[in-house]
């Protein structure tokens, strides 16, 4: 399986953050600003609404971030790119 790297300058995800990934990949690695990584997967719920599942990880300062599923409030695809704006996490 081919996995693509998606970079963000922050150490944690937050509502409103935009992830920029190639359209061809639903599975990818998030590369956070402190050089930690987490596996992420774009999926859909039973109603077809897009969601992103992000695996748990530990930041470089030792903070443990549990696995979460995030809502997606905007999903744009153009020029071979997929822009994903995060909503709130589901808890």
C-alpha cells in the first residue's frame, strides 16, 4: 500500500484546520510540526458524510494524543489536490 505524507506546522489538530492532500490517497501520514507522525484515513459515515480518523500519537514533548475521528466541514477537490477543513472531533 502506498501512503502519502501530509504536513502541518502544528503539533495538534484543531477545528478549522485545513489539510492539503493528493486526491489519490484516502490513507496518509500526518507529519506534525514537531516531526511526530500519525496515520490518518479519510472515510465516510453511513449517511455519506466525510470523516477523518487520526491514530493516536505522542508529541515530542511527551503529550499523548488519543485516536480521534474528526468531522469534515468542507472538502474541496481540484487540480489533483484535496483540501479538507476539519470540524469538531467526535467524542
